[in-house]
C-alpha cells in the first residue's frame, strides 16, 4: 500500500504547530490534555487571563477546542479535530 511507510512514525509535537497556529495557541492546545478553565491555563502559562481567553476563542472558531460549562466554570477541551492536529 502506498503511504503505509509513515504509519507508525510519531506525529508533530506542539513546537511543530507553532508556525501554523502561533506559539501561544500551540502551547494552549498542547496543555489541554485534560479540560481546563481559562484561569487555570493562565496560571499554568503565566499569561493574562484575557489573552488566554482570546486565544481559546480563536482555537474554538477553528474547531480545535470546544467550551463546556460545568456549573459556574467554562472548561475548554480539544475536539477530535484538535486531537488529530496535536498528535
């Protein structure tokens, strides 16, 4: 079969995504191994919560993450499209 030679090679890491997505969005996508809130991601990255929120909205508009409300907190998680891109 054509193309099977790369089947078991590892996919791109977050650093490989930075030129396409931007460093901050690639970092946030990489950190979403488990769902997280904007404030949690801001604490983990040292970025301002407003900046993290803006980047998450851009990732959501691209279909790479999706927000889910849990009580008073909005958690962001990678979508299947985001998972495929992150691998």
